[in-house]
C-alpha cells in the first residue's frame, strides 16, 4: 500500500492563493494550524504558528501540512527551502566527493564543495488529542522526501540536508532514514546562547 493511501499533504500556498476566503483561504489556514501542538519541541510549534505563513509569503521556505486520508486530521507538517550548502571535503568519503563535484563548485584551496541544496527546515508531528500516534516519524519524512524528489525531477540538484540537535536518539532516527552526518555548526538562540547543531545530508 502506498503511503499516499493513508496520508496527503497540502502546500500552504494553496490556502494563501484563496486570500481571505473564510472557508478555504488564509483564515482557514490559521484555524487549522492553531490545532497543532508539539510539547516535545516548542520550536517546531512556534515556527508553524508564528513563522510558516510569513516565510512562505516571502518565498523563504514552503510549509506543507500533512493530513490523514481517513478522517482529515492534521497529523504534522514539514517545511522545505532551497539553501546554499558548503561541505568540507575532509568530512565526506571520496565516493561522496566525486558525486558532489558534479553539482558543486570546488574551492581547491580549502577543499570545500559549495552547492544549492534542499533543506528540510522543519519536521514535526501534531500531539493534539493523541493524533501523533496516527503517523510515524519515518512516514512523515518519507512524505517530505516525496516533495523533494518531485522538485528534483523538475529542477535538478542532488543533495538534501537537515540540521538536528546533538541528541543520539534523534541522530539515530535520521541515520536510519539514510542521512549521513557531515559537519556541525554553532547556532545562536534567541537568548544569544549558542548550541551545536549536527548537519546531515542525503543524496537524491
């Protein structure tokens, strides 16, 4: 059975295209995302409710809402963006270097490969009323990957990446979904306290 037999996703641009239509436009979008709750990761909830619409309007990223085919419940969401990515040669295998060279610019002095890549910027399940049990993290990331593959078919590119907190359970989940760690970076939070994010990539 295909994953699309159980779930479907909507690009929130479809809501925004209908303007102020109360039943299908932006007001309905705002009501829909107000039902989302993710106490395990408040940043994921904050992004959806406070930033997703504005970022999509500005074409900084695009957010997709994931629903159950059976009862139309909001089960989660994911956000995808196009971003420049730099990969240091010392962090990847020679096989990976050869593949990256096809779609990147190589700075030989620093042994750095720079390219455009698809970023899975956000990924989160909805914990309201226990609907999180209706979809697995693996299924959610597979739906996001479907969107990336569709974009790659039309536009090209070969790399997708994401950034995750340095927690073994989380990193193990992404490794189990064919992402490979290639670097880390420091990220400053709203409180100006920096923390380390692990960067992982996957070839399309």
